[in-house]
C-alpha cells in the first residue's frame, strides 16, 4: 500500500485538493449554516477539487479486502477503512488536509464552533462503503470519543459516487427530532460535502436500502472540550424508534438496550465477519 503515488504526486494532491475560500464567501456560508433546519448543517458542492477526489476513487479498489472493517447488522450495512497506515496515498492526503490547522480554522469560522480538534485516529470516520442493499438506520452519532472523552461537535462528509441518479438510493435523511420526520434529503453526489453539527437531536441516516451500485463517503469528526454536558453524553450510536420501523430492526434495538455492551459488540463482530467472508 501507499506506493501508487510518488511523494511529489502526493504533495500535489495535498496542495490542490482544497483552496481556502474568500472571507466574504465563508461569512455568507456561516449564515446559511446556522439558519438551516432541522439542525445546523451546510451542503457544498465542489469544496474539494474533483480531479483529486477522482484519484481517491480510482485507488480505492486497491485496498485489500482484509483491511476493511465490516459493519453488517440489521441496523447498518457497510464496510469501513479508518486506519491511516493502510490507506492509499490520495485517500491519506484527503484526511491529512482535513486535519490541517488551516482547514480546522475554516471550519471554526464557518460554524462558529471554537476550539475544534481533529481526531488523528479517525474513530468512526474514514472511507465508508455501502454496497447493494446497504443502509444505515436513522440515528444520532456517538456523542463523545471513547479515549479522549471530548465531545463530538462536527462531522464533515464528502461523497464519491460518480453517476449517481435519483432512484439509486443512499440519500442521507436529516430528521426533525421533535416532529419525528425526515425534513431534508441530501443526495450523495460525487464531490458533494455535508458539514453537520453534532448534538443529541442531530438525527440522520439512509434507512432505505441501496438499489444499485456502491455508496462511498469520506467521514471526518471534529471534537470540543465540553465539561458541562460531559456526563450526559453517550459513546455509542443511538437509534431512533421511528414510525414504520421494520420489525427486525426494532428487535435489534431492543437487544442493544438489554444486553451488556460487550455482548452486543461481540455479536455485531461475529455477524459482520460471517457476512463479509461470504462477499469475498
């Protein structure tokens, strides 16, 4: 791995992937971020250079099968690569760019969230790929990092789905937690980036299974120190008991509530590995 591009090519991708926007443009985007419903978020097309993103997409088939971390349950169906040491150069360059001080400063200005900290371990992040029938039930992300204990404050998602068409599935639904309904749908178009504030009401997911193809997303979390709400935050994904929830998904939610965390994790790993071995 990490030999597809030379050091010079890696440097060119790092330099060309993202150009800091003009201050006036960021100020306008900041107004939009705060005013959106059902919670603060912003959808930006072409925030990153499409040619550089295409290189990431071309390199992704080179990632060995065993490097992917499978997540195949009734509530989500996808696989993830979040180990920086196993990433091809262009993919690594993307996450290095987002972890840079310049990009973090841009996010702070855009969102009004000060003191943001990137996570170099990419906990919960990385390259996510859902294949045919892939889905992720409506949920709120983990609210604190299991190691640093910092609050999960922001997520940046960039999609890598060339030729995506309406009907393919995989639209990310943003839900109103009080009305308990989908309010916004974000089509996972190639080069589209979603910047979304994290909180206990930031419900989202793509519960309808993919009809065709693969759904690829680059996911990066950013954190804050927040002592006031530290004790109330949960470390695991929290799923919504929504209207019309399929019975098998509801059953798994019940089991998550009553089984010890260690048992839930063990069962998830067992099922995920069995399903993933069959796909090899």
